[in-house]
C-alpha cells in the first residue's frame, strides 16, 4: 500500500489514486466519502486510529491508513 497524501485545507486524503473526502461527525469521528458516497468512518480512540467500512467498497486496512494519516496531519 502506498503512503497517503493529506490535504488538511481541502479535507481530503489521496491514496492509490483515489481521493477520499473527510467530513467531520464529531471531534474525533469522521465520515470518509468517495465522490460524495460514504465508504466508511475513521475514529480516533484510545490513542489510535480505527477504520470502520460501510459496505464492501473500501477495506478496513485502507480506512486505517487514511485515519492514521489524517489524525497525524491534523495533530500538528
């Protein structure tokens, strides 16, 4: 898996040619969308990112990588 590229200003994460839009649900909880369609959620709990897929289009591992990159970039 390649390294995600985070654009905090535009609230996006690009990974393997796909741009994921990050939309806040709460302080540490976000919906991840591809072309306006929710594909999962990323949540920061107990000091770690967690990915929760919605459906079978995006894997938990992909959401985990997106979450790790997003939370690292926004913690700076």
